[in-house]
C-alpha cells in the first residue's frame, strides 16, 4: 500500500533533503533575499526575521502602528496571536466564512472599536479574500492593512493583484509546510517611505535552531520510513526529548537579535522566485466533514497519514488554545469549522489524492 504523509516534511524531495544538510550561503544571499522582496513587492524596507511571528511583531512595532487592538482571523495559528501580543497589542478574533475560512466584511465590522488599529489578512490555506472590500474597509476606519503571506505567497487576489502588493506591510513565514519552507524564518516588508531605517539583526543564527532546520527534512524522511514498522512514534518522541526537533508553535519572538542563516535565505529566495507556479493551487485543499474521527481512521487505513492538520481548534495547536482568551460565542463558525475540517497539502497531485477524496466525499457536511 502506498503511504502518503500529510506533514512530517513529506513535501521535501530527496534532493532537497540533501541540500538542507549541506547547503552553504553567503552574506550576499541574505542581501539578495531582502532586495528581491523590496523590488518584487514594491517595499521601501525589508527586514528578515528568525520566524514568522517575529515578522508580525516587527511589522506592528516598527511600522508606525499605534498601540491598540489588531483584528485577526478567527481560525488561525498561535504564532499570529503571539506576534501581535509581543508587539504589546491585543488580538481580536473575527469570525469566518465556511467557504473561504477567512473573515468577512460583516465580521470585521462587528469587531471594530475606537481602539482598533490594524487588520491582518491571512488568506487561510491559500483561499483569497476580496481584498478590494477589505482595503476599502480599512481606509474607511483608518486601519493599517497587513498581509500575512504564510499561506499564500504567489497567490493572486480576485481583482488580479498579487498577495503582498496591497497593504501597508506584508509578512512572510518560512516555517514548516508554509508557502515558503526553510523550516524557520520570516520577513516583513514595509511600504512606507517615511519610516526610520530598520536594522537587520546582527547576532548569528542560534546554533541549535540552525541545526534543527538543517536536519528536520532528514528526520522527517526517517520518520516516514519507520512508520511502516510502527516505530515512528517512539522515534519522534526521542527526537523531541533530545531537543533535535521542536514543535512548530514553540518558538521565540526575536526580530532584533538573531539572524536567519545565509543558507536559509538562499533557499527562501529560490522558492520565492518560483512560488507563483506552485501557488496556482491553494496551499491546502480543505473539506468539512461529519464524523471526522471516523473519516480520519478510514483515511489512515487507505494510506493517508496525518501529522496534525490545520486547525483542530480555532487557534492551533490545541495545547495553546486555552491561553489565548478565545471568545467562542463571537466566532461560532470558526468553532464549527475546527471540529469538521480536513485538508490535504498541495504537494500531492490529483491521482495521489483520488482515493482520499472518494472517502471524504461520503462524509461531506452539507
């Protein structure tokens, strides 16, 4: 039986696994990444960061946004919440639409208060918002519009503009399974020409973090092989115990001290240059199903192995959900979606997903 892994570094080819272990980069690669984002997205300044949450914090802290409330998607990851909070601001969750997994103009309007200062557009799983409406909404209320490209780098809005070319700022995450994947890393682009100069971090990459990034695709490859013997779980627990891998949500906010490595900047730039082709499909193909546990069991028996999915709680991972002060009554659709969603990454083609789709279609939530 062919086995498909939804996570665990399954999107990396053998060639890329080898490159991660040996790739070298230079200061020029780092500068080239900054210059590409500057030119491609029409930014005045670009800051490369240690991870995506740091990029969000830097955007809010350095981008001239006054202190206050920041509206974010009601179906999201803890990294977004952490980035907003690290900037000293308050995240406010806006409920979503089932068809797009994004907030709507109506749900945004319910969240606006005199303290609202910004909106972060997420384009969840690569499903694009009506950016014209949101842009007009932000202009009407005097809010800063920030585009989060973690899920949607290279994707095109319905009005023909590319993600990252609209808001006052755009942020990227280069984390696991994102549109650009170098295991960790991020960037923020500032469109304002009136900002003070932004300094790149000067300290070298954290050695343990860089080593984990180099080796994660190799560990994932071995994990997938061991799964056939029933040994994948013990292997991953051993890696976690030794600190050789970490859980994705467990990262620090740091945009002033430690740099991203030059070799990761090199790989991120290569991916950014080619991201439009990959982005012809959304990052993940999603379904809402009844009896999700039963569906997951059938998918597993058919060879589809989930290493978590986006997202099992309205703010994921579940171990952080109780800490974010989520108001479920204000976001009933997001709560429902988190109980029903299943999604498949874009690195599998139609033929590989044929059996999975057939299973899911028998459980679709009408």
